[in-house]
C-alpha cells in the first residue's frame, strides 16, 4: 500500500516536471511548423479578430492555432448581434467563439459592450425615460459580462466615446439618456457583474488627434481620482506604413503607462495604399509595412511587462480586412496573404521579439 502510494507520488511529480519542462510559451525549440509561431515566442498575448464562420475553415484555424493565442470577435460580441430586445439575447456566435478559445487555451478579449455604432434599433430609437434607458443598459452589461464571467479575461466596456477633433463626448443615445458621464456608469456596471474582469476603454485617434488624446487622459485621471474602475486602454491603431509617427505613438503609450494602466494594441492593421496609388502590393511597401510592425513590437516590448495586454490584429489575411469595404479601395493591411502565407510583416514581428 505504502509502496504504491510512493510510486503514485513519484509518477505525479514526474508528470508535473515533464509538463513544466515542455511549456510551449517559453521554449521556441517546441515551435514546429512551416514558420515560427508569434505567440510561442512573444512574452505577451498575440491576438486576431475573427468571425465564428472562420472556425469552419481548416486552413484558417491551423494558422490561427499556430501563430496566435488570443481572439477578439470582429463584430459578433457587439450589441447589434447580441441584443435582440429588452432581456432577449442571441448568444450563438459568442458562445461558439468562447468555447473554441477554451478548447485551444486561448484568451478572449471581449469587444465591445457599448458602442454608438453597434446599437440595436430599439435602443437607437428609444423614447422612454432616462431611468428606463439606463436600466436597459445596466441589464445588458450585467447579462453579457455575467454570462462569460471567468471565461472572458477583459472587455472593451465603452468604444469610441469621443468625437473627432473636439474631444467632446459624441452624440449618441447613451449621452442623450445617461449624460456625458455615461462612460463612468458603464464601467461600474461591468465591475459589479464581474469583479475580476479587466475593463478597457477603447478608441481610435488617441494617437494623432490631440484633443481626443487629452480628453481621454482627463477622463482616465478623473476615473483614477474618483475610484471609478478601469484597467486598461485599447489603441485601435488602424494606421499606415508611414503614418502616424512613432513619436506620437510613444507619447500616448507613455501616458497610459504613467497612469499604471494596461496597454492593448487592440485593432492593428497597417495600410500600404492609403492614397489608392497601388493595384497590387509592391515589395517596397511590404518592406515598409514590415518595418512598421517591427517598430511597433519593439515599442510595445518597452512597456513594463505587467502592463502589456497584447497586440491584436484586426483580421488574419489581407482579404479578410474590414478596410477593403470601409475605405472602398484595395488594401493589404494584415500579416497573411490570401493564401494564408505569412508576409514580410509577419517576419518583422518575429524579428522584433
Ligand atoms: C468593424 C468590423 O471589422 C466590421 O466587420 C463591422 O462591420 C464594423 O466594425 N473600430 C472598431 C471595430 O472598434 O469594432 C470596427 O470593426 C472597426 C473600427
């Protein structure tokens, strides 16, 4: 009896020792595949935005599982998809994404609870009282956060609250019914639903739009002074190979770090055809895109490790990018080409690690 116990303990210790030894994160020697994995080499999460339908494409999931360890829903965790009416929710796509990530040991970054641009019609056309409106928003945030409590590590609680060029809170039903301080209460509702959840404010333009940047930092300072919960800032970074400057990027990142918040490069894509002069990518632009990725990864690695929330690309392959529709011209802004092959930018990322 005693002997078998001792043998059992020995086996258990051996198994633990072997599993510690072969930790895939730390050991690039374990890194098999046609090219090295980003997520196995990086010391921070490397993410991609996707749609549930991508999980049906084996070529897609094999690249995803090889190179990345964090996912964000491109739109299926936004209110227009989930929020069908008061107390009525559609969990199909988000449930699928979350269970997939759990099976793959990937992190899920939730995006986004409150966004003026993904608001269901019954909220957009709301005509009741302020109290009724706020009750709906509170219930929605509580329902979504609670459903994925302990399974989603972090959420963008509010997305793009500030207007371009003025730093004022943009006009939306949230501002009209809850006041310019609506962001505060959204963060409080999220924290109440899951005290361990990391709460992010996410926006674009906080690098190059000075008024927006200042407005965001005053909001953060106000949150910190009043004890309003916030853990990090998402920088969308829909940028170009030659714009904006690294100095500007660093200024915003430094401001976040100085305030002790996490930095998430949350929606990275790097345009090489901003002026529409290309019909196909040129080697020169692809090299320039590669240097940009290198610079961004190097800058990100300067952030104290506990504040590095990760770098997330807004799509996997060039043709998957939202920019093609949004900008209405050809673009090649991501890390993989249409054949799922890594581009120079992918190797730029690796070289900067
Ligand atoms: C975009 C998605 O990529 C599209 O598929 C969707 O139709 C609209 O939204 N800023 C954000 C993202 O915070 O949610 C947006 O994603 C891109 C801009």
